[in-house]
C-alpha cells in the first residue's frame, strides 16, 4: 500500500464543508440486529450500529454538549468505514458509545483549558479525536505510525470539519519527540494513550513528548494500581512524578474511566552511549 507522507504529517486548511454530522438517533429497541446491524447477518456494517442508546443520551449530552451531532457523525464513521477498514472489530460497533466515545470523552475533565494534546498510538482516533470533539478549545495531534490508520484519521478529521484544531502525524512517538525526516520535534501539555502498552513502555514513549510540568494521561483498566506498583521506578528514572490513579466521569458514566496520570517533573535526556576506545592503526586499543 503506498502512502504520501506529506499528506499524513499534518492536516491543514479549512477542509471544505463536511457532509454534515448526522442527527443522533436513539435506538428504539424494536429490532435486535446483532453485531452487524442492518446487514441482515451478512457482515455488512450498518449506520444503525452507531445509534445512541436512549439510556446513554444524558451522559452523551453532558460530555459533548452542543457538539453531540459531531460525536454522532464520528460514531457512524467508526461503525461503517472503521469496521470495513479494520480499525475496530464488527462486534465493537454496537458498543461505540459506552465503551469508546463516552469512556474517552470523560478524560477531558483532567485536561486544562486551551491545552495542546498529543495522542500516542491514536489508531481510530481514540481518545484524541473524541477529546477534540468534546473540547473545541484543545489543539490535538494524532500520532500513529500505520499508513492505513493515518489515512482513515485524515479523512475523518476533514469530514468532521476539525482541520483547524486537529492534525495527524504519521510516525512513532519517539520520532515525534526527536524530530525525523526534516520535521521539527513536537511536544504538548498533555499526552494521552489508550490500550497502547504497559506503563513502563508507555512512559518511555510518551513522557518525552510532554513539556516540563505537562502530563501523561493513560487510560487503563482494573490493573492500573498493579502497573503503578510494578513500573513506578521506571517512571521516576524517566523524570516522571509519582503516578496517580483517577476516576473520570463519576456520576456521569458507569463505570467511570480509570486513568493513570503522570506529571513530567524533570527533563531527562537519552542515556549516553559508552565511549568507544581509541584504536591504533594496528587495531589495538591505545593505553592512556
């Protein structure tokens, strides 16, 4: 699969007129469509899978406010193009609102106003695109190394009309932090990640992207406390403060979203390589 890196590094410009966020459709419960919705069991993704369940409508309205229609349009894209292109599994389509959109949007309460957010391993845009929809004051960069995923992200950003606040960076987190292929290094106030890696590896990749005093917000599950106990020493070596567990969306979603928050307290550079011995012309190391 070929890919033009020049279009994947950043999405700029107004992006034209989006097709129009679809109206939020509450599921009336009249048809049990199964994981493939209207596809009549043939595996064809259906926009019906993206319907907002009525019991989740109050939480969605609280978290997305007057941008709920944009969130609904994104849900539809995930349930259709996202499934066809392998960004999410077909069984996840009917669970988009509770397991994905609302779960990610709740994290916005831990992000200060007008922050720059870098989303590591963005995949289908979770949580970065959700945060950009819920919080128009944020400037978000979606960091993703795979071409098929960055292509999807670019298209979604343009179709949702988010090109003024969201850009897509094709590459790894370490490439974004150090700069590569003539690109400037990037950093942000907040670095987010969801289901990317255990905390030690995630901190290694993500903390260098945060400014001093910035923070990593890692969406985790029930193992959050265990990961902290296991990897706190690695986090400290990387310049991170003591990791803390927070529950987001308490009283709005059930269960609330569990995150591990790490503040970058110190700027720690790369580990220096051992100096090579000076050798004589004969190939033996010289004595000093």
